C-alpha cells in the first residue's frame, strides 16, 4: 500500500483504551501494567503503566483505525517509559523484564509500519527501540535459563529491529545523525558474519569514515583474525550501547583466546601462566572468573594464582563459558540511566584513538 494511503495514528495513550478494557476483561494484563494496591482477583489497568501488546495482523482483516495507532511522538514516549521505568526493574527477573519489553517494542515497530510517518521521525523511534532491546538482551546474558523468554525469539526481534531501521535509513536522502553509530551496532551484533560485513562495506565511504563504524570494522577484523589482544583492547574502549551489541560474542572470543594460548604454551611437563595475565588479556572480571574459565576447559590450576598448560588437557565441550561482563558492559553506564543512554541525541564520536585502529 503506498504511503499516501496509510493513516496517521491519533491514539494519545501508551495502550489504546479499548485494548486496556479488553485485556482487563480477559485478565491478560501483565503485572507491570497494574497499579499498586489492585486486588489480585480483579486487576485494573493503570493508563500510566499499560503498554499496547503485540498482536500479529490477521490476514484478510482491515487495518486498525487511526484511533488504535500511536503516532511517532507517543511511540517515542513509550520507548522512553520502557527504558526508564521497566528495563531496570529489580522486583522482577531479567527474563521477565526482557520478555515484556521485547513484546511491547515489537508492537511499537508494528504501529510505525501501519501508519504514515516520515523517515526521520521513524528513525528516531526505531533507534530508541533497538537501543533499549539491545540493553535488556545484554542484561539478560547469554544463558537466561528457564523463564518467560525465548533467546532465539529475542535474537530474531533484534534482527528485525535492525532490518526496519536500516531500511528506514536506505529510504532517506541524507544520513541520519546516528546512522553511523547504529550501522556499527549492526556489525557488532553480527560479529563474524560475512553477510553483515558485506552490507556495511557497501555503505558510502563518507559514512564508513565515522569513528563508530571504523571501530566496528576494526573489531570485526580482530575477531576474524583471532587477534585476541587487539580485540579485547578495542572492546574495553567501547561505549555502553556498542558493548551491549557485541556482548553475545564475548564468550566465544574468550574461548578462542584461551585455545590459542593452550596451543602456544601446552607441554608434557606443563607451563604456567599467571591468572592476572588472563584477566587482563581477556578482560575478565577477576581471578575467580579466570579460574572458572580454565577449569571449564580442563586446565589445572597452580594454587590460586596461575594456570598450568598441560599437553592434551585443553578441551571444549558445549557452549562457551558465559562468564560475566561487568568490565566490558555494565560498568560503562557510569551512573547514567538506560533512558539517558537510549535517548542520547549525539553520536559518541571518539570511541578509540586513531592509532589503535591502524
């Protein structure tokens, strides 16, 4: 359907009143959407907390009327609410938070698709939504265990978010202010993917010259080449959102680095290496994490200060050891709220020094 035939959303609320009433009746309100003090047997939706849930458009049914679609300014307010009031909740598991936020952000993207919106204002909403989703996925970690969230579905939704945003960029006649940053996030999230690399390399040279994209390309190269020292040196310099994007590849990179050390140092008598060196090289969060990483891969420890590389002992079983990422991710919030990071208007220009990219 051409853009000129699409309606313009007029719903002023985070969740249309009709949907709130329907979900109240059917008792389909999430606990995040209910005002404190409500009776459990008769929960009522709080208009300041209820957020439109995702509902797949049914084939053959007419599109929703404008009154059921939230305009871009309201959608941006929804994303700000999710980032500021929901994503950091401590009274719920991170899996529950991720499941709720991902569903509501999916509804945000759908509302944008179903109405007429300028590419510039749509890009701002899509960027904020994607940044929020990347953050909650990173906080969830690579191994969420059992819970209300499907990691594969979350991954698919992140890729859908990148797809929607990059198509929006492609339709524009001038680069959006944060385009280089989010193209860099796309490459970092898909680190090691030849397809993602090719798509980034097809971007205009002027865009690829931005620090954010230069950094992402340098990280991708180090990851492909197995240059562990350079890779983690670059990862330490990343701001918060790029660190969230690359978070899912850290465990694999650490395993690869440890494997290369094992090939280089293993001997029949065993060669020791200080754990402090591993902590620094792999940007680990401390000696305990280094010990766990070594023991997971069959490497014996010499006391609490060194690892012993014995020939034939290194092994890889199952998924890479997840570990933690306080140094590489969480610490980079530096006292800011997630909403402040998500709604940043300026690209963080200097990510690494030019010399380190050479």
